[in-house]
C-alpha cells in the first residue's frame, strides 16, 4: 500500500472539496444573513427542491458558521466517494456496476454507460432518459451517485446515512473532468491498494485530517482555546 500517495491525495482532496462546495454555496448565495425564502439566487430561479435545500443550508450556517458547514459537507462527500471506490473495486456494490471506472479500471464510469439498465432503489428512469437525451453527463452522474448513496443507506446505514438536503445541494460540479477529486482518486491511488484492504479507509480519514490536526496542536502550543468542532481532528493520530 502506497501511503505516500494516499496521504498526498487525501490532503489535496480536503482542500479541493472545501473549495468546490464553497463555490456551490456562493452559487446559491448562502450566508448566515441570506434570505432563506428567496426565489432567486444570482438571478436564477430556484426550483422548489432547491429552495427547500437552500433554506436548510442557511439554517445550518446560522447555527454552526459557514466554514464549519463547508468543512462538514466536504468531509461527507469525501467519505462517500472513498466508500464507493472501495466497494466498486471489491465488487461489493449490489448492482455490480462500477461508479467511477470501467471494468479495466479506467476513469470511465460504468454507471453512466449502464444508466438505462440500472436497478437502483429510488431511481427515476424518466429523469435518466431526459438527462441522457440532453447529453448532460455531469447532471446524470450527480443524480446517479446521489441515488446510489441513498440506495446503500439501507444496506450500510452507518456509512451511507440518507443524504441531507443541503449536502445534496452542495454536490461538487464537474466531477467528470480531468483533475477532479474523483479522477485524481482513481489515478493517484493504485487500484490494488483498495483491493480487500479496508484499512485504506482509515488511512484516508487520518490523512484527510492532517492539516486541521496540525493546526489544532499548533494552536495548543499558543494556548489558544480548542472548540468542540476541532476535537475530532486532534484525535487523529
């Protein structure tokens, strides 16, 4: 197992995901003093679902602060992407269809190619066909991943708890592009490192928290108070 590659990826992925979910928050004009009942964001009319998700997200930001919520959402998606990668490599997905790669391990999501043949709980085939007809692979990929995660919530509720509305709203854009957090996970970490080695999830978790953990200990040395939100980072070792 190449722990250097795992660490390099995990540290990079944390910052990348925080940036990406923050961009989505900006897109929806999310802030503690934003109007949760607004019909538009940056001049774009919101759907009923988006309005509901946006209101929930604003509520979370008011309660916890913008930075903390962005950190939590980024970490949620990191966990889910890592778990899906582990499951696809080891053929643990009930559908037996890979989410991020093809059968040769290339970054060509099999789930996209097989979208119209998928049997997933909660999958709306009319929506699948509509996105296929529109050639909107990014939107289809997002929909399939979210549906896959929610379908797994009944099988692995600890890892795949039903995705909160506001977490779905901040799903990162452009995951199919070269250099995305998923493409880099596939290319930076050898597939063999995922094969029958569940400890990789623990290493990813530990390395993901390297920077916040280091900051906690640096603050301790300066006699700065640690908030309860920072404690999980300090517990990584």
